């Protein structure tokens, strides 16, 4: 739901930007009691137009599994927002408008579900990509096999890393929470143990953000100032825990 709302927000923003000229102010002149003239700015009336309605973005729900049928978390599906990853159940959404190179945002987006769609999935840890060209179901989850190294396996090979963990008020793990570090460095979503890892460069006093979903299904966002030095990365034993209320 978060992904779809975010995409819808971006689409709506584009529509609003494209319609800005229609709101240009006009200048009128009126006489005051002292026979002076003053300029008054008024908004020009805007005629409603069906063309200015953002079309709903069509999505296909994908579920990636490995050769043994286990879900693959952390894959980035071809999408304009590449930090959107598959969750701990291997599920992610494919933006069909982007995948089919559909450029029309101000009219209905028509997707031919009878034709196969070409797209790719990427393990952003080792940058391995697998291409797909399949006919997708509109109403059902589309299961796909990822037969390469999984993001979890790639992270396990990293020797220089710091563990980030998210727990709730009762000490239970919070899966699918996502950390973001400046500048826009998104970590893989937390796994079923509430863990993910950072394997970038050392930094001093960064305001690290964390987004997660609470028990009511609402999106929440918190921040915390974090410092990671080279010594923390080298031994791979440092852990940082965020405690949140769900």
C-alpha cells in the first residue's frame, strides 16, 4: 500500500505541475474613495477538464522464490523508484505503466493483460540482474523463480558491515522496516528477525531515518543520530537497534 500511495502521490504532483499555467493571476483595476487606482490580483477562473485527472497506476503483484521455493527478500523490481524491494514474503509490486513504457499520465492507462511483459529484478547487493518476459495475472499473485544468489546470501559474504535491527515495544522483531541514510542510501528491508545490514562507508553523526508500518497499518517514520566508524565496519560485530511502538 505504501508503494502505491507513493507512486500515486508522484503522479498527482506531475499533474499539478502541468496545470500551473491555468492558475495565473489576472490584474484588475478599481477606483478607491480617494480617486486613486490600485491593482488587485485575482485568480482567473479555471474550467474543469477531464484531462487533468490522474489515471490510476496499474500494478501487478509478484512473488519471487528461490529454487527451493523459499521467498526471496530484497530484490529490486524494475521500477522508477528502485529502492522499493520485495518483502520478507518475496512479494513486490511491478508498475506496469513504467514496465510497458507508457508515458500518458493524464488519461486512462490501458494495459493489455493478454500480452507478456518484459521486466527485470536485481540483487542490489551484488548487482546481478535476471530478466523476465511473462504473461501476468491481473487478479492473482504472479510467482517467479529467482535462480541466482539472493540478497541475503550476498550480504552474508560482506565482511565489513554493521547490523541494524528494529524491535517493537515488547522486544519483538519488526520485519519489512526500511532504513535510509544520507544521501538516499536505502538498506534492504529488515528480515523476519528484524535485521538488516549497512556495508557502505563510515560516517559521523548522520540522521538515520526508519520507516515502518504500525499495528493499524499506518506508515510511521522516526529518526536517530548515528555514527559508524571504520573500526565498526571492519569487525562486523557492531549492532544498532531502533525500538519503535507498533
